[in-house]
C-alpha cells in the first residue's frame, strides 16, 4: 500500500461554529478535564465533570461524550449519578431543548451497546438512590438494545437486593425489552406458586413478603410487554 496517497486530514474534534482560534484557547482546559476523568481520586473526577459542564463541551464533542459513557461504571455512585443526568439529557428528545449534534448522540448510543451486567447493576443502584433520574436513565436503556439481557439476569437472581430487582423489572417494562418477557413470566409463575404454597404455612414469612413486593411490579411489566 502506498501511504503517500492517503490524505492527511485533521478531523474536527469539536463543532463550535466559532473561529478556530477561539477553540484553541479552550483546548488545554478541555484536555485537562478529560484526563482528570481517569484520575484515581473521586474528587478530581467530580471536578473534571464540573469543568466539562462549565465549558459545555459534552454537547459538541464526540470524544468527551464517549469518555463520559465510560464513567457509567465509575466505582463512585455520585459520579455515576451525575453522568446519567448528563448523558440522559443529551439523548432527550425535547424541542424546547438545544439538541446535541447528531454525531455526539450517535457516539453515545454506539458506546452504550457495550453496557454489561455489572454496569447495568451500578446504574440501578443509582436509580434506587435517586428516583428523580429515572427519565434520564430511561434514555440510556432505551438507546441500548443489549441492556435487556443484563436486566433480565439481574431481576431473576435472588441474591440481589429487592429494590435493585424491582428497578430492573420496571425498566424492562418501560423500555419494552420483549426478549425478557419469558424471564418475567417464569419468575412470576414461580413466585406466585410459592406464595400460594406458603400462605398456609407459618414459616418463612419474609419470603412471602418479598414475593408480595415484587409480584405487582412483575405483573405491570408483563402487561406492558404483552399489550
């Protein structure tokens, strides 16, 4: 291959719609913020998010948007919470909101397809902590075609806390992951049968209580998926 025939094109990192010299002035601050997102200290990572939001580059840079997606599995729940708000906001479809460029949105959606079960669990932890971010987290799950399998695994395992399983069931129904419907139906039938058996027994009341707390949510999700 003759590499001399390949043009050396500098692709635009940011789409500001302003003179190049103005972009160059803020590039050092942007670069420092992006590097700081990988810092071992959570305070530094939080400060990096502050800088990114202050500069507004999450709306115009595919690179920054991609790096933010990688922080959805941050060990610090407060950082995950902030990133959910930022990315969910970028994916919102509201005419009153200044939408992010298509390339930024497409980058986020493409990166979300790598979301695994551990990351999905971490997102559900945030949803339990802050119910107000459900509409933002919905945007992430709704744009991730692979998340249904992870949520199905989480909701079917009794080792996970009940609130986590409830949130997993809720988002399966809200997003409409129809491939998870058999998992929901099997779980519902098993819990209902066990509940009926235990009503006449005096032992294991906590199991019955847990089933009673999860069965209504299962029923709602199943009804949404079969409507």
